[in-house]
């Protein structure tokens, strides 16, 4: 489910790409500091976006540093961190743990089992620190699991209704993660997260269609392709465009000046990269 909320590099200015990388590196190091070295394997573009988004809304004090890391020990590179980098790191581990738990339950993946073992202690701490967010993610993942055990609908309209329901479960828990506070910006932060979560779910299904077909895994877009083989791709694009537009409407109501060009690159262009790669 991770990896779709990233930049469109060819469309980004060099200075903005360097800034984005400094947040990405900051999140990577923050994961290590707060949750141990193993947690850095969970590093996601999605939570990098979260750190930049919340920094743009609340404009906290940020610290820049020149650092080295295990991956690039000979080269110093800039990192940017704030209180929201710490929050994003916590959410990164929370999401990663619960996704791994679901993967173990469904497919018994060895890598997911290793994630559970490595993150169990940290997850217990985060569950106490962020009960609203943890409960939302757990309920959403469990609801998705139940839905995926139901038989496929066969009619196009029924498939699209089921897809909207499934995507909404992801949207619901990402909306809670995207809004850390109950304040005047909560509604539009939640709206941004909700529709971004729906987009991610549908993009993940799109990206995994062939793999899921071969493995016999649940994928509503496979059912859509079977029900409407001549127009399914156009239909998916229309659903994604509507979902992205709703996300951006909420985003544009937020009072963001800091790094707004980076955030717009992600929301208006970056989230579409995988779709265009998989389109025919």
C-alpha cells in the first residue's frame, strides 16, 4: 500500500528535489533514533509527504544538519527534521506494523513476520501514545480483510460501489493519521488524507492487477476488467481523477506556503506516475 505518494522527478526543480530529499533523509534518521535501526526498513514516501504537509500547515521550527548514513557512509547529505518528522516516524512504524500483521494473516510472508518481531515493542508503545490513530488503522485493516473474503460482485455498478467502500476504509484511517490535532485545520487535513487514502487503495489495486491475477489474490479491478473489458481502464482513470480532485480541493484550503510547490508536485503529478507506467 506504500510508495505511491511521491514526487514526479522530471517535473521538479533541482532545488525542490534537494529539499524533498532532506525531508526523506530526516525521516529515515528519525526512524532510527526513535524506533531503532531496523525500523528504517519501513521508510516510506507516504510518510515523507505527511512530514512535509504538516510542516507546511503548522510551520514548526525545523533543524537542518549535514549527516552520513549506513547506505552512503562516504557522503554527507542534508536532512531536515521537526516535531512532525517525529510524528511521521511514529505513524510510519504504526502503519508498517499493522500492514505486516495483515500480510502474515493473509499470506504468511516471511518478511512481514520479521517486521512484526522487530517492531512489536515499538508498536506497543505507539499504541499507547496514539490510540486514536492506532484504533483507526486497525479497524480499517480489519474491515478490509472482511470485505476481501466476500464474493466478487459481477455487475459494473456493484463492483464500483464495492471499490468505493474498500477504498473508503483506507481513506478513513489515513484521514485520522493526517490530522494530529483537533483544531481549525482538522477538517481539511482529514479530507486531504481521506481522499489520498482512497487514491492509494485504487492505485495499489491497479499496480497489482497482473500479480494478483497470477496469484489468485483479491483485486476488485480484475473483476471490473472482466465485467467491462473494453472500458475498464478509462473507468479507473475517471475514478482516480475524481478522487484526486477531491483531495486537492481540501489541500488547497490549507494555509500552506512552506514547500507548497513540492506538495503540489506530489498531489497533482507524482501520485499519477505508477498509473501511467501501468497504462497501455
